[in-house]
C-alpha cells in the first residue's frame, strides 16, 4: 500500500484557498461529544460542527444507516426516484405543516429554492412587479449570491456586486420598520426564528406573529430559515411550533444529515405547484445515500426523549455558564433556546470571542463564536452530562486565563 500523504496544519496554508482560518490543530477522530487531534489530545465538542452534529460523532445507528445504504445505492440522478428519499419526505411531512419537500445539499441551496419559488409564484399569478424580498439586518442565509444578498451582513456580499436586486433589509425584531416596507410588491419575507450567525438573537413572538399577518395581508410568502434552529436544536423539532407561527416555506439543513450534506425546503401543496417539472433542480439533491442517513437521524431526533433532553441540557449549560459568570463576570447576557446558546461579552471583553475560543481549544474544549462579541455553544443534542460538566470546567479555565 502506498503511504498516505503527510499532512499538517501548514498544509492548509500551502494548498487551500484561504477562505477559512482553521484552528492550529487537526482533528482525526470523534466519538459522541469528544474528538481527538493528530497528537491524541482530547477535546469536548461544544460546537458540533456548527450546529450540524446533533447526534455527536460516529453515532452507531446513523453510521449503520450510512454503511447499509453505501452497500446498496449511492446516487441515481433525479431521472429516477428512490426509497430513502420518499421515506424521508414522509417523515418530514408527517411531523410538520408541510405537504411537499424539495431536497438539496445545503442550507444556502434550500434558501435559494425558497426565494426562487416566491419570485416565480408571483410571476405565475401574472404579477410581474411583485418581486420584492424583505429580509433583516444581521441575518444569515448562506453564501450563494442570492442568499448572501438576502443575508443582512453587507461584509459578506459587498465584494461581489452587482448583487441580485429587489431585496430590502430592515432591523430584526422591529415590526413597525417591517410594516413600512412590506406591501403588495413583496413576494417574500425571509427570517430566522433565532438569528444564529448574527449573534444568537431570538425573534420576539410578536415580531414573527406580525410578519405572518403582514404576509397574509399582502399575499407574500413567509419563509422561515430554520437551517440552524431546526432538527431539535431548540427542543422542538422546528422552532416555529414554539412560536405558534406557521410559515409558508421552511428551510432546513445543518443537523438534518448530522454531517452528511443535505438540505430541504418544506412547503404547502399550493406553493409547491410553482416549481413544476424542469423549473429548478440539483444533481445530488435527494440522493439515496444522504436521505438514508437523514432518515435515521430524523427517527432518533424526532422523539420525546431527545427533544425533552435538549431542554434539560439547556439548563445544565445555563447553570454552568451562570456559575462561571459569577466568578468571572465576562457575559452581559446568556440567551438563545435549547442547545443554541449565545453568551454576549461585556464591553470590557468586546471583540474577544475568537480569543476566548482559542484559549478554550488549548484547555481542550471546542466552542464557537457568533460575531466578534458572542461565544456560541451548539453541542450534540444528546451530549452526556459528564461531558457538559467536563467541557464547562475546561471552558472555565479558558475564561480564567482571559480574565487574568
Ligand atoms: C448555516 C446557515 C445557512 C447556510 O447553510 P449552508 O449549509 O452553509 O449553505 C443558512 N441559514 C442559516 C440560518 C444558517 O445557520
């Protein structure tokens, strides 16, 4: 056998397009909520691959589903349907408001499909001037040109102009501002129930309720981007049920495949008709390998044990983080829902979120940031109590260092 190519962190700088600045170690193995690097050092994983690995690493049931399907059928192309994709569609439909599902490979693609659907729906109704999209400051919807333009962080889009037009941004949680711009020319409103990348900012229930009413009044499609909040992350399968506000289109990805790339757009029978044969598509979307994995993931997550367990784990994190904050007051607010938790740094520590996660790495725990001033935790939904305790103890040591 040929020797594998020797790789180090330096190889990244040598060979990779530098869009990322990864940590200075390379992880090679994971089990549950622990991962190990090339040197065998262990880390507790409080990031879960950015809210993706909702069942931790190497979950035996998910791995078995992958291996079983890998021995049968990987891919056909959309000229042929397959059993796993149909079963997954039924699981999603039975558990949500949706009647129809479109599968793709990422969150951005799911949102791209949603926005295209909204534009085409208005056009099909003979209303060619009903093409305006309303989105919110600080939102994140993905990195394709359309979705990065819908996102409300100009730093991610400004270098790629000319951008797709017809998108207006207003302040998140400001219903009056949204009401100013939503009118009969609006074809869609896209919103995250909790802004994830933007800083773990939950929507006010009245805000989402108000958007629902404005969309009804002006016949606009209400799109909930649940790419990060979905699949049990907040303690419900999807966050819209907690808010009691039902969207017309819901997008999901991240934890849907627990690490196997897959995304989906869920919608109603009426709206689904817009995307007739040949109007949209993707080569890999809904392939049997991805959907077999997601089907296994779904069966585990959509159970009272796992969803109730998220609420319990939320409390473990809150108790632990509050204790750390009593000893070293660096957080001005701890917010979010379920296992999407954001810790806002005080003025004294503004801009230091990245540095804190780097120290956390040194202490053997992996955490995320959500902007420069927020430390974010999105661990496995089934992380054991012992790992939460140990990870928070390690995190406390990192906090102690930044405070000294
Ligand atoms: C991560 C994320 C996306 C983009 O998903 P990709 O799979 O990276 O394309 C879109 N919306 C939200 C809310 C996200 O958190």
